[in-house]
C-alpha cells in the first residue's frame, strides 16, 4: 500500500511532464506534420504572447495573487503600439514622430505603469487581487477602445521592421520564439538564483513569517505586478508585430489561457509553488491541446469549456498530491 502511494505521488509530482509527453504522442499520431520543425516553430510563434505573459503571471501567482486584466492589457498595448508607430507619441504640446524603438519603450513603460497601479492597490490599499485586477480589466479595456475609437489600427510601410520581427527568423527560429526563450531564462534565473525570487516564493508559502522577518512584503507584491504589466505590454507588441494590426478586441479571454498554462505547470493558486520550466511546459501543453481540438473541428466555445475544465482538473490534482504528501 505504501509503495502504491509512493508511486502515485511520483506520478502526481511529475504530472506536467507526463501530460506533455502523452500529448506529444497524441499530436504526432493525429497529424504527420506535427513534429516538423516548421509546424513546431509556428505553434510556438502563435503562443509566444501567452508564454511571455505566463512567466509574469507565475511571479504573481507565487505570491498568492492573480491578475485578470492581462487580456485587456494585451488589447490596450497592441493598440498603443500600432497608434504610436503610425501617428507618433504625443508628448504635451508636441508629438514624437513614429519611431519604432520609442513606440516600444513607451508601450512597455505604460504597461508597467498600469501593472504598478494594480500592485499599489493590492499591496498598499489591501484590495483583493481579484477585485483590483477585475476593475483594471474594465478600465484598460475602455482605454483600448478610446485610443482606437473602436476601429482596428493597421501597420503601414513605416513599420516594416516591426512586421519583420513578427514574421522573421533568426537561425531558423522565429523572432517571437527567441523573445519567449529570453523571458523564460530571465524568470528561471530570477527564481532559482536571486534573493528576489526566493522572497517571492516565500511570500506565497508563508507571508506572515516573511513579514515578521522584517521584509517589506508590499514592495515585492508591487514589483511582481509591475513586472507582469511590462511583460504583458511586451506580449501586446509581439501580437501587433505578428498580426500587423492593433485592435481593442485583441486578447479577449487571454487571461484564461495564461492562468490555465501556469496552473497546468503545477503552480499553486494559493502561492509558494511553481517553476519557470513547468510553466513553459504548461504553455506547450495548452498549445497542443488547442492544436488537437482544431484538428478535431471542436467549436471555439466548446474549447473554452474544455480549457476551464482543465484548470479545475489541474487544481484537483494539486490538492490530491498535497494530501498524499501530508499523509507520508
């Protein structure tokens, strides 16, 4: 009996990797072209934005928080990128001409600023993350509509460099995928080898103990939401570069995909548990699940139901693993 429980615990501990391998086999059986380099990189390019945001969401969830505004943030920063490149950046009584680097920097800055607002409300005003980010979701969605006036903003020939980034390759790998890997390694190193990363994990594990040790928890909470805001803006820029358009309807429901990817990666919604490697595996699992459902011609609304069910199943598996670990 003890051996059975031990085996079950190992299976639950490595469930993310096991699910990933199973889906890899199923996907290759459904489509002969799935394991081709071109198809894999296209799949990664399409999910690069989700992967980038998921790395920031991991930091937030590790502290025991959540951010429901990331979908609206992607829409807003997508619109901002296209607007800044096409019309320039308004600075008081003057306008800075449409410089792509300046547009990117300004968009990321505004993304971090909006993220910091959520961080301030949660860390300093003690508003529940769910409420604070739900309010920000509505506010940012309204900003996106106002900036775009309800119409898509298309990139023109002046944004060729940005368009090339969205569709181009470096050493055979799409540029957005390189960006995803860079963000992944930065979060991986942060969580494994820095004091900041260890404190973020500790806050989710036992916030009271961290607070009593003299660490200002509020600062770290504020910073993780600010970082997530910057990474979400980066994802919005990538989305605009890939699709050549900025629109207020972009990113609807994206928060579900991001949270699903992080939870599938084994991160605990109560905080203190999760890794960058498993989160990346969660993104890949989500991508393969979507790919399988598309091949099976499953309607988009049904796909949302399935994704919601996947989140519930992942949380239930975490609870089962915790119970088995406690008994041992």
